[in-house]
C-alpha cells in the first residue's frame, strides 16, 4: 500500500504543471458553450443561494440560527458544500469523462481524478466572492477568521482529492456501484448540516455522534467557525478527520495504482 | 541502447469477470476474476534505430494492442518493452480533440495531453498550420471540420512534434483522398529521414514501399518475422 501511495504522490508532483493547465482547459470547456460563459457560475450560485434562503425562511423564519445571521449561516454552509457537491456528482465521473485520454494517450492516469478536482476548485473559487460580499453587507466581515478559513479550505481540498482517487475508479468499473452511489449522495446533503444545524437535535447526542462521522460535517462546521464562531478545531474530531483522510488516501491510491494498467482494457 | 525498440517475451491478457461488481473486489483483493483471455503471447521484436518494420495481420489478432503497448497507452501483463527515444503515436488521430476549440487551440490542448511542452509547439505551429492546409478554418471550431481536415490537424501535431520513434496504426485508412495524399508524402519524408518506425497496415503496397521487414501476427503470436515479400505471400496465402 505504501508503494501505491508513493507512486501516486510522485506522479502527481512530477506532473503538477500539466495537471493545472489541463484543469483550466477542462474548466473552460464547460463554460465555453454559452455566450455568458463564466458568468453562469456566478448567476447559478446566486440563484442557488436565493432558493435555499427562500425555502429556509419559509420553513423556519428568518431569525438567527445558532446565534448567526441566517444569510451568513447559509453562506458558510453553502460555500464548502458547493465544492463538495460538485466533486461528489461530477468530479467522481472523472475516469468516465476522460475515456478518450485514457485509451489514446500515454498519460499519467493516476492524476486524472485530481485534474477534475482542480478543475472544479478553480471554477468554484468565483463563488467565494459571493459569500464574501454577503458577509460584508450584513456586517459580519469582522468575525471572519482567515487562518481558520485557510485551514478548513485546505482540509477540504486534501480530503476531496483523496475521495475522488477512491470513488472515481469504482464508478468507472461498476454500474452497480454507480447506482448505489447516486442514491447515497442525496443522503449526504441532508445528513450534513449545510442548511440546518445540530442544535435542533441537542437532545439526541447519539445521533449527533453518528452524523459527525461524516467527514463533510467536520468541514461544514469548520467553515461556520471560520465565518463566525472562531473556535479552534476540536482535537479529537480533527484526529478522526485526518485519520479518515489517510485511510481514504491509502485505498484511493491503491485503487489508482492497481487499475492504471487496466483502465484501457476495462472501459 | 543500440536498438530503438526491444520487446521481450511480451504477454497481454484481458481479465474476464462474470459479474461487473467483481471488478471492484478484484481491484483490492486480486481475486474474483473468472479467467483470462490471451491477446498477445510470447512476442519478441527488435527494431533497430532507423529501421522500418511493418506489422500485418487480420483485425482482432492483437496488432493494435501491440502498438498501444509500445506507445505506452496500455500495459503488458508480462514481459518487457524497452524503448530508446521519444515516441510519437499515430494511432487515433481524432482523440483528445475538443469540438468547440479551434484547430490551433486543440493542438495546444492535445500537446499538453501528450506531454509535449508548449515551447515546442510554439516553434512548429506555423509548419503544422501549413501542413494542415485548411486556411482560415485553422482558427475556427473543430466541429466545423470534415474528417479529412481533422485527420490532417492530428497528423500535423504527431509528425511535427518530431519524435525519434513512430508508432503508426493503420492511420491511412481514415480521412479523405486529400489527407491520404498529403500525409503519404509527409510520411514518406519521415520514413526516409532515419526515424525508427513500427507501421501497421492492411495495404500490401504501403508495406512494400516503406518497410525493411515485416512481422505477421496471427492469434496474438508472431507467425513470421523477416523479408517483406515472403511475409506478404504467407499472409495473402492464408486469406
């Protein structure tokens, strides 16, 4: 397993320039078909925010949530969620989307899932701007903690790269897995406190513990700290998160290392 | 290394699975495969520097798989491939093209997929444009091109990136007459320029005019390796 991890890391480092260039090309590909191009990312996100805010408001009123202004509460959850969700839904199809590259080029195949993650991250950086605008307007800019934000942002990136290394080959190999996976992804949205918070279920500590096993919960709650609460990461929870990340990397790089010789045959 | 290509005891099997999900189990436990299909067996080939070797055989006998393995696109199950020099592959000229990008942009994009540095492309982009000979279309989306135009652009990139070794897999079967004439001429230049070439074709004439020697592959095995006329006779005799 160590051999696989070393190989994958080496291949990534050796090709980092190429990966970034291709990631930018792939990002441009998605937006080049429309005349508004990259602005659709902005517009799409604004519509998204508006929908979530409206329905949250209709369901529970516009009051503060866990002490935070509702717009900041939603933004701090949605910002990381947009990254995570894009990768869960479309980044995970990395191998399938790049079939042509795998079957016709001598290419460092283990880097393909990461290229998709990079591409999504670059695209989504624009949406951070919207969140920053919102928190400035409602006067929450003073609470924004840059260090915490950077920590959780980097943690999110590192975890999602590992996640994609593991999940994208599984999806490419098996339609059964694909079906199972698609049904579970919706669960993630509701289980993760993106538009709700754990304070509603304070009386069910066991449920909270189970829900916290979801690594995305660590990230979302962390972003809330970065945007408002300012609490430093809980040690125990952080150890859990990073251990899980390491496990994901071991299995993900093993899968990539093993399958890289066979993708061209299997798909 | 004095040879351009050395293929030693090459084997290629495809693993078979009766249920799809077993591939996932196999990934992590190496178990779950129901068998292997032999595609190439005991292949030993040496291509000297500057030599042009033809590869003939019916479709489905492993020719393309062999070419892809030497080009580094897929991997052997056993055995070894040693290569001395940069490799250019003319295997699937249309691969890696993005329909909405222009011909020019596609060349840069495909070059980054091939690992060719941008500076190399900058040096030769004008020659590629000249070779492709598609006028103003070069800066229009590639989805507007005919198949011949597309093939010319793909060919231009592969040729002008100036590799030491060329792997050519029946590339002259695609494209229109214009493409075939143009690329034929250019390939002839390349064939005479001292590059080492592995060339697979269904056309006896092409094999005769270009190759120093021919290899006949049948059922994943080498059945003949030697003189062009003799090889072609055996191949045609068996058709």
